């Protein structure tokens, strides 16, 4: 989604803005622009397409000044074009925006009636011109008058021609931080944009307005009172936000999984048993049902969580897509239900809305979040952080693995509390979970085998993933990963469901990736594999070592090491991530920045 960066300081800002925007590329974008306060007033350059287009135009324009704002746009209202790119404004002000202004049409009509002329199709231009309309020489007063009129979500950075030393920043439901450094101060959507200059930053709360100057930052609440903000320090350095010798962030992050798993599991162990010291002791008391709500990959982690929690803790679990949950009027019981939100970024708009709905209904909320201090982590009753470190590639990999780890720990913790299984069995399973980083390392050491499988499937138009139980949950993640970065059309099917319709699509040479890691379901899976084989499918089988008849049923296969089958999704997903990665690479796709996708989906 859109990325914002602003700088006011001693240095010339154009290069700093371009550098900051390049660090936000991972969020996904299709155009970019900057505005700089120069001696001739505000000058703006914007271009459709990749940042290098903008860079060339900025060099030609020779923008000199040390206060400015920049933006990478992920198109929502209006096609990607120079005209629709941000910044937007008037001669008096320039503004960049992340979010959606829902009532922009009404605002636009009102302003057109008063003589404003619009140049773009964007919702953002309506906000910029509304602030201009409210501006009578005092930027803070203009913002305070305009903000209550806006419906929707926003993070804004605004510069005013009359105030060359100041950037005004405000947010509602879209992320925005203020970076602090000796050589100037920043506004940014995310830490990587400023990490080269500083690790110190402030988090803005909803509708707080920051006035960012060279040597100071002043924050006001909605009523105009000054607010003291805590200065935070980013706990990761430049290395974490760079590729570290890998050709792509995705590959680097796949390889970081063993460490991420160790970092997430180890702090949650006490005497060989799972324990969440960050939660109050009575947090799970009286829970009779759990709703796990999330989007995309995070929702897939919830599906694995459901299998584990229902099997070991005996608590019924519903898994919902946040975008559905928020509108389906869920039957929530404040006393006995637990709402669990899973999210890497902690900023996903639908997940946040679902969380707010659950809170408004009085239900206990727990979020599993990777990004420290993100909106969802701040608004949840309790948080379980995953310690994957920053995930930059659009395709989520290490974040999913650690979400699985937390789901397993949660299932085992609940099982212990419920006394659903013996302490000895929980101890055995926990020890097995602790072995998963090592098992993932063994899979990573066999990357060549997965490259070989990808080479055999790279020209497919359609590819099916099939599985049962945990393998079906994992299939859904494998399929999402493949389509998002390789653009191969793919579907995940419950293996037993194929014959109810989809098998009509399985014809000669169509690859079917069959996941069969669960003993009790293995023979059933053989039956399903035979069905697709009989229709000409090229079968790739993911199984555990020593599985029967692999050579007879599969064209290609990958054996996971012997291990507890409950945890197969952890090394299993490593195989599927690498498979998607190599398919994408072999097809010449942009692995880290797949078309149309954004890292953090901050609009509905
Ligand atoms: O930040 P979140 O975990 O809330 O994001 C949810 C999805 O947008 C995300 O998992 C998405 O599906 C990934 N790009 C998949 O790789």
C-alpha cells in the first residue's frame, strides 16, 4: 500500500526522499512523487511506474530545498498515472496520503461548487483541497477544521508554502511514524524508510497532529493540547532491512525461518512446557469457543491453529476471513468467547475492523502480531508477539512459520489448562516443536531438489494443491504463495472434494501437488492421487520419510524427515515457499514485488 516519507533538516531533501521511498518499495506501488519547498515555492515531480522513472525526472527538475514529502502510490481511486500520483495540493500546500477517504465525492462536489478545479480522479485530492479551503494562514487550524469532515482512513504528511521549515503529519487508522535524528526529522509509513538515518521514532495516535521541524517535533491532540510522546527505538538495524547477500528478500526470509522459530518459541517455554508469561494467568478462564480472524497467509496460519486447538484442547474454533467476519454479524458471547487476530503487520484494515467489532461486543481479544507497536497490537487486550524480525518481501514466509509456532504453543497451553492430554504428552510435543528449526534447516539444505520440482512445473497454466486435514490447511498457503509471485493459476482443494466438481479441470500434464504428511489420512490421499493420475495429472508428492508406494503414485516427490506429524506444516511450508520462489524466478517474475500486490493492506 502507499508509502509516505517526509524530511526537514539541514541536508538537501530530494535524495533523502528518494532513498526513503526506495525502502518502502516493498509495500507495493505503481507510481511515485515528491514535493520540495524551494525558493520558488512548492515544486512537485511525480511519475507513473517504478521509482527510477521518478528519479530521472527529479534529476532533470533539479529540486533544491531541505523540506519535502514523498510518496509511493498503490492505486485505488483512478488508474496509475502521473496525474493521479501523489503529492496533491494547490500552490499553497502539498499533501501525501495513505488510506481511503470514503466521502471524497461529496467533498469534491462541495469544493467544485466553490470554484476548485480537480486534476485527478483520486480521493486524496479532495482531502488536499479541503485543507486548502480551510486554510486561512494557520495550518494547524486548517487541519483541525478539515479532519472531522473526512470519513475513512488516512495518514497525511503536508507542507505549506508559507511554512518552509515544517511538515504537518496526522493519521487515523493508517500507519505513520515521526523519525528523530541529529540532522533533521522525518515522517514515514514505516521504519525502513528512515533506518539509514535514525532508529529513534514516535508513534502517532489517531488524530494527533505532529508539527515536525528541523530541531523539534511537537504533537497536539484533537483538542489542540500538547501531548508528550514516548521516544521509541527500532529494535532492528539496516541489516535486517537489506538483502544480506541473497538475490531476493523472499529467499533471505525463507532462510531466516529457523532463527525466527527459535526466537518465537524459546521465550514461551517453562520447564519444557508452553507458557505465555505476557498474558494474565486467568486470561483463558471460561473460554468455550475461539474465533480466529485474519487475512491471507495469516488466516492460513489460523486454519492450522484450528486443527491443533480442536484436536488437543477440545475447544471449538471458527476461522474467518476478517473481511467476511466484520460484515457477517458473528454470534459473539462476551463471557465465553475469545477473539484471536493473527497479523504480521498489525495494520491490515479488515483485521483491525474485525478486532474493533469484537471489542465493541465485549469479547476478550488476543492478537498474534509481528510488528511491535502496530495499531492492532496497541488496540488488542493482549498481544503475543512473533519474533520474525522485519518481513520485507510481499510474499509472507517467515511470518507464517512463526504464526504457526504460536498457534501450536497456544493449542498445547490450552490443552494443558484443560487437562485434555497428559502433561507428559504436552512435554513430548513441545520438545518436538523445539526441534522444528533444525528440521527446517534440513529442508533448506535440500533446496536443489525443490528447484528441480519447480523447473518441472514452471510452464503450467494451472496447478492444484490437494490435501486433507492439516495438509489441506497447508495446501491453501502453498497455493496462495504460488499464484501471488509466479502468476500460475492455482487452487487448493480438500482432496476428497475434488470429485465433486474440480476434477473436471484435471487433464493431461496438469500438475497436482499432493500433500500427504498425515498417517491416518495417507491411504485416503493415495486414493485421491490415483484419481488425478488416472486423468493424466503430473503428481508431485510431499510426504514424510518411509511413506509407502511413493514411486508408484508420484512423478516427483519430496520427503520430509521423520517427525511428529502435527508439526509437518512448518517444514512443509518451507518446501512450498521455495517451490513458489523458484517457479517465480524461472518465469522471470519480480519475486519481491509481485504485480498489483501490497505488503501491508491498509485499506478495506
Ligand atoms: O499483515 P497481515 O498478516 O495482516 O497481512 C495479511 C495478508 O495481507 C498477507 O498475509 C498476504 O496474504 C501476504 N501477501 C501473503 O503472502
